[in-house]
C-alpha cells in the first residue's frame, strides 16, 4: 500500500509517497530518512489528487 506523508523541513512543506504496511510504518520510514522533519499528516495515496501535485519519491 502506498501512503502520502506530509512533512515540514527547514521552513518548507512537502510530501513524499512511501510503500508501507500501514500509516505508522510510513511515517517512521520518512522520519528515519529525514530525522529533522516534522510529520504533518499520513494518508493513503490518492491517485487523482497526488497526480496533480507530484511528490518527491522516497523508498
């Protein structure tokens, strides 16, 4: 399952899409890669909405 994880890092907001079993693992994967980031949200990937605003790939 793919999750969109919103984050704030260095006064900039963004989101990444990660493949994880559930939302907690998705947030932990992003936090592992970017420990200074502040996680703002985690949700299942929305194909239509995420296509309009492509994320930074993470894995």
